């Protein structure tokens, strides 16, 4: 009954709240006012329903907290499906192989004749997977809140665009250069902000990225300004000419290889001395420094290594699109990549991959709801933080096996 | 030395700075009390402007006009902004009290994105014109090239608001409760202060100020769109940090400094890079003196 | 209290002063630690003991005075204002008054962080792998595991450190500090919040550490029974000043100390 009353009042409150914006539309040109009363009804009903659901969810969350707090045997806590999967080496290997095979034959499954729309969509999504994995190093592992990650992506893209336009350098030459440029920017950005934490760090990185974008937009002579740079060459295959569809497939495999590379490198870093230092820094900077971790070196390496992937895949992005302009590198994009890392589960590689694919593919294939895409995105961010802040996949820590005889093996951290 | 140009820029800068100050106050008060950067504050500012636009639209199309319409619109805008701010806090921030700092920040970003797109969908992403409702005051005639009537209104309103806010913080019960909660939340609770209500009140007051800023800027520039919140928000946050986050006079000082620096930069160096000056200032302050101009560096207890 | 041979000096603090703005938190404090000793630093709350630790371990830069260490007999090194990680690498490790573990990392990994300054695997080695890298990793794991065994936490090695009980967390912090291979271990209130049984075990642990690991110990403690039992020497601070130093017996009878502190609770 309490639920009903509260939900009702919340419904009414939202009707009041949305009244001017959703009901009234003023057209000063035609001097008319459009009154959309149905919207009011919708608002009220939706608010009522959501309020009801919300209260149930909050109650469930509180009950769960109570259960956890009074739990006598925390070690025996039920593990999620993903964790049980990762713990079973045979099953996880099979799943991995299955997914790998699927990824390899993907282009042939979804395209026929000259249509390669789906391949392009997947390429875009995979580019963002790499971005998510890169940011996962800086934010997820090292805990350094970077709200301006997209700037490194822009650096990579513009590096290729400018080098190919002005010096005729090829894709494969520019690929590592793009990565290195990204890394350099990462270090340059990281150096002055080493002492900053939390919110301040986030805002400064946002400031850096905004400055970068404004410079790209306005320095016409070098960067082409708002119009950007066009006619960026696609990667060639030993000089052979490829048609549109073949080029798309070629780039698909390049990006796929990059994703695999990123996953391998990131996993190795995560389970190494460097990765542990990053995580310690994230958990408690003062304690880790007291235990011998060099704060400056460790932080800078996190920025550099994270930015490297963005620069690298920025080159691919430029090659894939043939054309870049500052509009591809907005704060929204930074926010989206950050969301991939946070919603996927800080530090969890598999989680970030899933989150990235979902966030990039869903809007493509749910075109009908395209208008509401950003709205849902914003709402999801808020809701996830309230109901599942640890993200999709709780970072599963590596289990070490050691006996006094000196044996050691691991199940691999995902 | 073109003093006339300089003076023009100065006046323009102060006017701009006043708007930044109004918005910055909301940021600084919220940060002071719950250590959260309310990313969505800029959108509240934008919503205030939009509500005012709608009210003026409805009223002027019914035949009325004049300064009183603007005042009515401002009042309604303030009420709605307060309502949105209140609701925002309850939905996106209150459930996350006590969570690690990253969670409320992400929630704030999500709320900001949600609100902006909400208004975009409910209204339109295009620019909408805002009617001119501020009459040309006769006594302003000789100064018109430096300070227009609208500018005058902005300065006066801002000054009045500052005074009102200072009185509120210093002399009223709620003001004292806010100061207490800012200094020691646990203790405040223990002496019987309803901390939840104080936090809500902080959001409400900040939102009202932002709405007033929104109405004023709409009057000045003559048009608004849903994107104004983001930029203004970042800049206002810069102003708040510049003056020392959590520090109310600091927010005002920061706003003025930012407005003047930005206008001078645009006027003397390059107008295209106007925003770069704001961001550059932000980066500089955060790197060199995070405590801000009026803030105190806080040593972390180990 | 076990018999010990006092060897050469390890830590020498002279004339240490620490000001926070107008507040003088530490006023001209001197302290020496020799090889094989267990030294206690006691005093009422707010005396400046943890601040002293912070000055000595590089968290604060002292306003005045000298902090010198003697790493393995190679002469002295003045470490005022040195970064904490460098001081730890030189051989001085600490625990914290309010436990500072890494909650989202496992117990074993917490200890492995201690090995950071004694190992060298960098980014390149992490990515490429190889025999040297694997060897160092294995060694880190082994050493850390041994330390966990020493403090009795070997069976929860894979548990998240945040899930441990309070007493276990304190022991984990000690294991982590030991992993840095220190010659001097600074413990900040290691017995805080422990029951009498746990305190006895801690007593045995600290003594074992001194004897087996050949690590000298400086501890801040409020539990007088533990302090009197275990310490070779004691320093007493009050209001930022050193008011007494000596053996436990001497301290017990020192009127200044009794007046300042022991008066209310003569445990020992």
C-alpha cells in the first residue's frame, strides 16, 4: 500500500516536472503553441511504473547488503556465471575457440555480393573495443580517471592523415608511429597531473581533450579545421588494388588482429609486476608508495600504455573512414569509452569487450530507437552505478598455485 | 593604448563573469557539502533557460509583453530548476552516498547526458530565439556602448543575488546548517541537523541560481539551444575551482576572473580560441594551485 | 624478552622538528635504533608518534633535524624528504595505524607488492615474457607465500584482502612490509583492536621476526603489557617532545612518564 501511495505521488511529481518541457512547444515563427497533453499522461504513467519497480529494486539491494554484511563464510560466496566459466579451463577454452572461429568467418557470414555494411559496423565496434581495452589500463587497472581519452585517438588519426598527405607514408609505416605519438601525448599529459586525484584529475583530462579538439577545429592550415582531412588512403595489400568489399574485409581482419594483440598484451601486463603496481596505486596510493612503488613512473606508464592503443587504433580509424574531422572526437565519445570500462567492470578485460560491443552494436541494430539512444545511454549509466557499480564482470583475480616444492600455475585472469 | 576597447572588454568580461559566477556558486556549494562535481548542473542551467523560453513564449503569444513577463518567466524557471535539481539529487546522487568517488561521478555524467537529450527530444536540438523583454533604459543611454540595458540588469541581479545568498548563509538557520554539514557531516547529524534536507536545500539553491543565470544569458544572447549547458557547466566549474572549490566568495571571484580573462583573450589574441583560454586556465590552476585563489590546501591525514 | 646482540646503528634521528603551519607537531626529537633491537615509541594520543613515523618514512618532509639511516654498514644516508618508495627500497618498511591494504587484490598479491622494489620485471618483459621474467615471478610468488606462512595466512592466500578479519588484516600488513626485505620495520599500533590472545600471538610474531628475519623493529603501541614485554628500549613522547627514554624498567619508574601517561593505566 505504501508502495502505491509513493508511486502515485511520484507519478504526479513527474507530471508536474515535465509539464513545460514535454507538453508545451512554442513555435515563434508560426506564432503557435503546441500542447501535447498525451505526453503528460505518458510521463505520469511511466514515472508511476518506474517508481514502483525502483522501490522493489532498492529493497532487494538493501536485503542483499544485509545478507553480505552478516555473512559468516564470505569465501563460500556464490560466484557469478562468468567466474564459474573462467574457473573451468576446459569449458572456457572451448568457448574461446568457438568465439575465435566465429570472429574469423564473420565477414563471409554476413556479407554477400557487394554489401559490406555489417562488416563496417563490426569494424567500428572493434575499434571501440580496442579503445575500451586501452582505457581499461589507465582507468580500470591504474584507477586514473581520464575523461579525455578520445584526444589520443584523435592524435593517432591525425598523425596518419597528415603523414600520408604530406609525406606519402603508407598505412603500415604510420601504424606504429601513430601508437608512439599517442604514447608521447600520454606522457606529456600525464606529467603535470601526477599529483592530482579523483574529480580534479577527471576535469583536467577533460580540459586537455577539449583544448585538443578546439585546436584541431581552428588550426585550419595544418589540421584542415572543421572540414577535417579527406582522401586518406586505405591500407594496401602488398600493392594490390582491392575493391570496396575486399578492402572492408581486409580492415576487418586488421582490427581483429589488433583486438587480439590488445587482449594478449593487456592480460600479460595485468598479471605482471607492472599490473600489480597499477592496481596497488589504484587501491591506495599512499600505501603502495610506502611499499616501494614509484608513483611517477607507474602512473606515467599507465597513461602512456593506455594512450598507445588509442593512437594505434586511431590510424586504423582514419584509414577505415578515409576522412576525419574533429566531430569524431567529442566528449561524448570519451564518456562512451569510459562507460565501457566502468560498466564492463574496472580492470576486467572480458567485461570491457562485452560492454564495448553492446554499446556500439546495439544502437546500430536498433535503428528504430535511434532517437532515444543517448537518453538510454545516460539512464543506463546512472542505473548501473546504483544497482551494479562493480560492472558486468567483477574483476576476477588470478589464482596462484604454489607449493613448497616450487610449482606454479594459474587459471588466467580475465 | 586603446582604452575604450579595453574598457569595453572589461565590461563585457565582468558581465560574462557574473553569469559564470551564478552557475559556479551551485557547483561550489554542492562540492563543498558532498564532494561531488555535479556534472549535470550545466543542464539545470539550460533547463532554466528553456522553461523561461516556454513561459515567455506562451505569455507573449497571448498578447503580453514587457519586463514583467521576463520576471514571471524567471520565477517559473527558478521553481522548475529547483524541482529538477531536487529530483536529480534524489535519483542520481542520494543512493550513491558513501560509494567510492567514481560512482557518483559516472552517475553525474550519465544524468547530464540524460537531461540534455531529454530536452532535445522534448523540444528541439535547434537554436530557439528568446524574445527581447528588457526595455532600453533611458538612463543607460550614455553608457550603451559599454554596458547595454541587459548587461545592467545582469550586473544588478547578480549583485542582489550575492547579497541574498550571503545573508542566507550567514544569518539563517538553514545557512548555518549548511555550513555545519560542510565542515563535518557526521557531527552535524549528531547535533540533530537533518543532513538529507540540507543537501537537498543546497541543490535547490544552486539550481535556482543557475536558472537565473540561464534566463539572463538567454536575454543577453537572444537565443538558446540544448548544448549551452555543457560548455557553460565546464566553464563555471573552472570558475569554481579557480576561486577555490567549496568557497562561496571564491566562486564569485573565480567567475569574474574567468569572464575577464576569456574576454581579454578573445579580444586581444583570438576569438576562435576563446574556449581554449578557459580550459587553459583550468588546467593551469589545477596543476599549479588546486586549492584555488581563496582556498586552503588540505593535507591528507595518513 | 629474548637476549639480543646489539650491533651497529641502523637509524639515527636527531633534532627532528615538524611544523604544520603554526603548529609544532614534533619538537626536537632524537632517537636511535641498533641492529637486533625492538624499540617502542609510546605516549598519549596526539603526542606526535605517527607524525614521527611519517617524517621518518618520507610521507612528510621534516621542517628541521636529520634522519639518517645506515643501510647494511655502508655509511649513513640522510633521508629527509626522500620519497617514501626510495626509503623503502633502502630498507625501511612500515605498517599503518589505520590499516591500508589493497582491498580488491588478493592476500598473496598484497604481499607481492612488497616485492616490487626488490624485483625488476618491467613493461617489456611483461609483454614479451621469457625465462628471466618467469623466474622472477615465480620467486616473488614463492617468497610472498613463505611470508604468508610465517604470519599464518597461507590458507587464505587467494582470498580478497578486504574479506579478512581485522586481526588477519593487521598480520597481512606486516607480511607485506616484510616482503620489502627491510632491515628496520616500523609498526604503527600493530595490536590495536586485538584481544589478549591475539596480542600474545603478535608478541611471539614480532619476536620471531626479529630473531629469524634479522629485522630490527620500532613500534608505536598503546598496549603497555605488550610494550613492556617485548621492548629492549622505550622512547616516550608527549606534546611533540621526547620526555624520556630507557629500558622498560627505567620507564616504568620515570616520574615524568607516569605523570604524563602511565599514571592511569599501569598494565605491566
